[in-house]
C-alpha cells in the first residue's frame, strides 16, 4: 500500500507544480485530513461495505461542496 500511495502522492505533487496549484492542493489535503480526523462517523461510513459508493459520493459532495 505504501508504494502505491507514494506513487499517487508524487504524481499529485508533480501535477500541482506543473499547473501552479501546489498551494491550492495542499489546502485541500489539509481540509480533507481535518474533516476525517474530526469526524470518525464519516470515516466509519466510508469504510462500511453496506453503503453503496454512489451514496458515499453524494455525502462527500455535500460535506466538501461548501468548503
């Protein structure tokens, strides 16, 4: 898992730098981390296999749309 996540992180950083979005992406990551850290119910819901992915996506859109 670490190798995969490291590869994605590296790609995201390269993408952000090329498009001059590093600060914006960083702020988004900090926000997502904060929301997940402070809302264990949200994390539990996202890990729940009984909840369909399209419902999870709608919830995430509602959580992050205004932010």
